[in-house]
C-alpha cells in the first residue's frame, strides 16, 4: 500500500514538472503609496499588492513582517508595527491555469524609521496641462512627507490664502502668471525640533499660445534621375489634429498626406516643400510653410554591355576551347565585371574568358558600376549564349576510286579545294556534303567530317590531275536497280561496248574485276556481298573512267 501511494505521488510530481512549462502562472509585486508617513516610529504604514494576472480565482495574499505571518490575507496591509530595518513581503497563493494550487513570493520592502524628521509637502498637477492656452481648470494635489496622521492644508495663490481651499487637492481656473503653492501643518510625533508647518515650492501658471514650426529634410540630394527619394517632416508646437500637404514646384501632391513624402519623379532644380495645417486653438499660426529643398537630379548615363566570341566556334567540338571577350560603355571608372557559366561566377574582372564548354552550357557577361554615378542600369547582364558542343569526329580518309573522290565512312562532309598542298587557306566547296565528289578542276582536295555541331580535323590531301582522269560521258551506262538486293544491270541502250568492270568498298578495297566484251547489256550478281555502299567503276579502252555509287540492301 505504501509503495502504491509513493508511486502516485511521484507521478503527480512528474505531471507538475512536465506541465509547468505550459501552465499560465501568476506573480505579485508590493509597493507603498506616494506621500504617506513612512519614517516616524509608530506611524501607520500602508502596503499594496498587485497581481500580474488578476483573472485567477481563489487568490490569497499572505503578508509577512520579518517572515512572521501577520494574519492579513487581502491585497492591502495597514500596520504601525514595523520598526527600522524590518522587512515586509507578501506571498500570493492561487490556483494556476491547470487548477493546481501554486504560490509566488513578492519583492521585499525594508522599513526605515527616524526619530526626527523635518515635515515637507510637495504639490503636483494631476489634471489639466500647464502651459495651457485655453486657461482651463487645473487640479493640484498635495503629498506630505512626515505630516503626521492628520495634516491640515491651506492653498495659496500668489502667496495669499484661498478661502475654503483646505483639502489635499485644489482645483480652479487661473490667470496667466499666477503662482500656486500649499501650506501644510502636520501633527507628526517626530517632527521636533523642526516646525510642524511646511510650505511647498510654487508652480507658475502659463497661458502662452504655441507657434507651430515645420522642417523637412531629404534622404538624398543630389539623386540620380528616376531614383526614389524620401522627404520627412518634423513639427513642433502644432497642438492636436494637424495635417500635412506636400508640394513639388507649387503643385499639390494629393497622395502624400502624412509626415513622409516618397517620390521617384523628380527632375533637376525641382523644389519640394510642405505645408503644416494646425487647427488647434492654442496654435497662433494655423498654416505654416516649411523650408524649401531644391533638388539636384543627375541624368542617367545610357550604359551598355555586350560580349563577342573572339576564339573558337559555336556550335563546336567539346575538346575545342572557346574565348569570349566582354565590352561595356558608360559604366564610369573601374566597374566590376564578371563571367558566369550556368549562373555560377567563374571569373572576375578579366576582359576575356576562355574555357572548354559542355553541350548546353550558358555563358553570360555582367557589369556593375562602382563609382556611385548615375546610370540607366545599375547592372547589365548580356544575353546568354547557349553553347552547342559535340564530340570531335574521327579524322576521315580520302581516296580516289575511279574518277570519284570517296570518304572512308558515311556521314556529312565539308569539301575543300586548294591550289597548294595545305589544309589552310582552302576554298570551301559550298553545297557539297556527300561522302563522294567528282572533281572537275585539277588541284588539291581534302575533307572534314561535319556533325552539324562539330567538324573534324582535315583529312589527307589528294592531288587531282584531270589529264589522268578522263570522264566518260558517251556512251554512259544506265545502272539499275539502285538500291539493289544483289543483281546489277548495266545497259548502254543498244550500243555495243567493251568495258572493264571493278567493284570496290568505300575505302578502295577491290572486290570484283570483270571484262565486258561486245555487248550492250551486262548483268552482275553482287548478292554475296553484305549490305552497304559500294563503288562500281567502268573503264573504256582509252582509260576513261566512270564511277557509280551503289547500295546493296538485304
């Protein structure tokens, strides 16, 4: 049984510890009212307790003097018991937001008692204002210091007693320049050898009217054209209910109603000022104009930036570097400029940037001014360049088969003609892209394989002498079908000819050699060859050659 009770207690304590961070708690503070006698022995002292959260129910205030419970359990303690050095505090007992009893100990007040204290009295304005242009009624209150248990008062205006003005407060309307004070006669038991009579300092009544003023400042001046600027007004002695009006070059700005005016539409030499409208009757000048600010607005320079590809090609090859050069205009002195690839900074303040790019990379050049000048754009990023890259094709090999120049593999090619044996300074043969070409001029020929994005290195260079290559135009054979599954027909349309027939691979490997004698039609069976492209060369008796490209399909 004892173990069960212990377990229940432990669970309850754990619940309290877990929930205490979530529970709403209360606290209490104590203080003494202003003006009460606190220093004379045996004078009554008053202490007040104030909860931080008065929504709790079942609250109790337990008052203690020197940790001894006084038996008082309300929010006010009145007692004559404390002596010099005693400590007074309050313990608040309440149910917290979980309904569990809780407590909080207040601050402590140490009582100070003196055997002899000089009586004093202080006055304070507790209702109305001073200065006050309307001359409305004012209320003053007297606060005694060591006035005893029943001090008496006499209020004075200009040093003269006011009949029937003998309470702790004094209310009336005054004339400008009046002085207000109070005389107190105390009955304190510890005032001797001092007099029981004390007179307060006086307060001078003022009915002066106010003169409103308004001053404005600009956040920036000078500014750049189109820049937002903020103007702020500071007012004094404007009373209640004042409003603002803002003007630019005497034009009223109807949307600017408060003490702040924001605009981005100012021009050079524009003047800005504000008008203060103060309807308070205490203000002499109900309309006041602020100082005038003449704006210096600097025109923006028309800045620009661009980049140029000064090395390499795009589209191009993955293993070929590309160089971009950046240029800018009207960015002042020492601007910052950066290079970005795919949005990542890769180079800073270098006029050119060279790199090997991947397919799909995006290159940009960005410029920012640093000298604080005025520019149309604070930062310019050039249009992005999309890099199109491809693997470099294998360098092709060029062969002369019959009277036909033939590349060693299929694909798209660039054909070049040169008068010298070199890959540089050659003439691109426009419109020629096939893997074969029948040259018509003597000279040097080479090719480059073209993937549309990337071009290979140049092939070997072949020299073609047309004196050694006699094109045969008459009679020309009809070759069919093409493509074929294997059977090739050669037809000279009734004319009897003698020819030599050679069949080659696309790289010049000989596959078949036949003599065609005294016939106008010849059939050749190539079905034993694998599917692909082949070259068929016909030579007549004087050495003239004609080359045909044929395709075998399976």
